[in-house]
């Protein structure tokens, strides 16, 4: 169930930006295990943004989810992988004070099997991507 390495917590104290490493499958296909995130701490959250938050029941656990909508009491957050679980469908609304920041950029490190020129070229064009809000997230919520 953990979504981020504890690097995130160390980066928060000194600067408004920090790096985090994703673990787990809950944000597939947007984020994969091993992806790195550039996180802006304290950034305003809008529906569709990917956010870093403290788990409501286990606050030493940091997770990454998509903020779907602001409800009474906080944010409704969902993973992009509906089969992975571990989101607001399990623990309800997340209070705003548990939302630490917004992910701005995804960086996918070079894999050990990517040594051919074609694989390197593919990696160069897909390694870093901005994380844009998914405006269809609220429509997915209504479908559940």
C-alpha cells in the first residue's frame, strides 16, 4: 500500500519543492513503480491534480492519489488504477491538512534493459512529463 518513499518527508522541511519515488500500482497507467515525482509542497489543489498526502489512518504513510473533488470535510481522492484500492473508497474524505503538495513532473528512470539505441531514443522522449490535471476524474467518480 505505500506509495512514496520517505525521501519526500526529508525534502519538505527545506524547500517548497521535493522529490519522491513512487512505489505500488495504484496510479497505473499514469505513474508506475519506480517513477520519480517533483512535488510542490503547499501548492493549491484543484480537481484532477495528482497530490501527495498523509494516509488518514496511518499518518506516517505517504501516498499519491488524484484529487477528484472537494467535499465537506476535505478532498475525495482516487487512484488511477480502480483495481488497486487504497483511496477514498476505502477511507473516505481526506482532510485538507493531510494534503502535503501537488506533483508537477514525472520522471521515469532509465531501466536496466534499455541499452539499445531504439530503447534509449524512446526513453529520451518519454522520461520526463508534466503531470497535468485529469479533468475527467470527476466523471469517473460519478460512474462508481
